[in-house]
């Protein structure tokens, strides 16, 4: 079974600064995908970024980038130039994306507050 | 961009009543899911559905819960006799080649 661990319950960052959210996971699978989801106060689940495990290059999406360390099973999210709208809960998640039994396994989430 | 649609957005029900939460997944997706999130807590897997049958369910998904896809477009979650602890946000998701798309959720309040 896969597990996803987010050990920081909350973080705070000044607007325009950079912040890194940590995530580790455990799996015996070799092919898998990792995700960061954002959940603002509206509680909608919004995909922020996705990383395929077979790709060595770290995924980037505008101000969002990841540091994927496969051997260490670490998948951190870096938010550059933080904006007030980035205030939300962030969930790290894992999936194999293969077959009928594939599903998303989430970490506990981290609450990020961006200070003006 | 294709969306997963959930209705209603908020439902209040009395303990012991049956509720049906509805979802319209993305049309060319084949895998469907229900997740639950108790306020401020982790997002928990309930059930996955493929080829008109349950492919996996969690320990949470007991006999009070059922899912079906009655007409090829809607995907429903039924809770037969709601309990106070069923109060949560319920998310539907569908999976395509590139990942999962979530609906905006149904907030269920059991009183």
C-alpha cells in the first residue's frame, strides 16, 4: 500500500516571497505519478502540478515547481512570488494511474497562509 | 475545459434519512471515484467504479453506502441511513489518461 506524508501542518509566507511545501511518500511501485492539489476556502480541489516518476526533469507550472527526488521518495512544491490567492490548503497525492484499482492517495495536507 | 459536475452543492438532512449525491463525470473518462473529506481533515478514498461495477472500496464504504451509474452519464452515491458522522464534503472525480478531475463537491450536513 502507498502512503503519503506531509509532516508540516501549516506554514506562513510573506507576499512575493518563496515557500517550499514538503511531502514524502512510500511505495514499491516503479511507475507512478505525484500530484499537488490546492484547496482554497471554497473547498474545491484544484490540480496545481503533476510529476511522472519516470521523468527526471522536475515539473514546472508558472510560479509552481517541484523538487522530485525519486530515490529519497520526496516531492516538494516550491511556490515563487507568493500571492494572496495562494492562501489555501495544499495536498500532496500519489497514484499509479494504471488499471481499475488505481486511485489517489492523499497526504494530510498543509495550510498555507500568505501574509500581505 | 471539461468539468466534473456535482449536485447539490450543499445538502442538509436529518439523521436516518437517505441521501443521493449526484455527479456527471467527464464524458470520455472510464474511471469514477468518490472521496470524502471531514472538515479540515484528510481527503479519504471511498470507492472506485469501472465498467459498471465497483473496482475497489475502502473500510469507510460499508453497507450504508452504494454507487451506481444508472444512465451512462450520472454517477451517484447513496447513503441509506445517514449518521451524524457522515457530515463531510463529498467529492466525485473521474480519471482520464492524464489524471484526475474533481467536481466542486457536495457539502453534506446531517442534523
